[in-house]
C-alpha cells in the first residue's frame, strides 16, 4: 500500500513539474564570507545547529550537517524506507580560501542515513530548497560579519 501511495505522489510531483516551468534563475549556492575560514565555519554551524542540524563530518575543507526531516511529510512519503521512515535533510558546505572564504553549499535528502544503505538525493536544482538555503546562509554570513568585527 505504501508503495502505491508513493508512486501516486511521485506521479503528481512529476506531472506538476511538467505543467509549469520558471524562467527565474535559481538562487546561488555559492557564498562569500568576508571572514576567516574558521569564523565562517563557526557561523554556519551556529546557524544550522539552531535549526536542529548536527555535525556528521567536519574537515578543513568540508562540513556536513544532518537533521531528521520529521517536519516534512512529503520527504517522508517519497524518501522514507521500510527501515527508517524519516529521511534526513543534509547540508554539505565546501569552504575554500581564507578571508575571504568562498562557501559552496549543497542540499540533499538522505534515505537510511548513517547506514550502509544510505541513498542521497541532491536537491541542488530545486528552487524552493535553494531559497531556504539562501535564507540560512545569509544568516550565517551576517553572524560571521558580526564575529569578524568584534575581533
């Protein structure tokens, strides 16, 4: 039954996507922080942890943060599995340079997060996901700017 519901929902999404197309360009997924790499990373972590994200991986060049998409029924319906009905929302930030720091961010939905059966669906071309990304990263940029001024 769940498979039939998911198939019907997916068909609805596909048909709706075919009906209208937008000529608006996607909001950017690249951001320039006028701060050090460390300050930029701390601002991103602070911004997204306040939204329920947790750090999955952290290296010098990349930061990966996840949170359960328990507030998104559509994501649960389309990307949930028999093992884990709630997929994760994932933010992957790649940080290059140092003062200024260029940050490129990718959003994804992860089915079976943290398991050997993890599947990642890239949302980079989704306009709504990009708008939400823009809002979060603008807050992180503002926090980094404030932190850089106070140092």
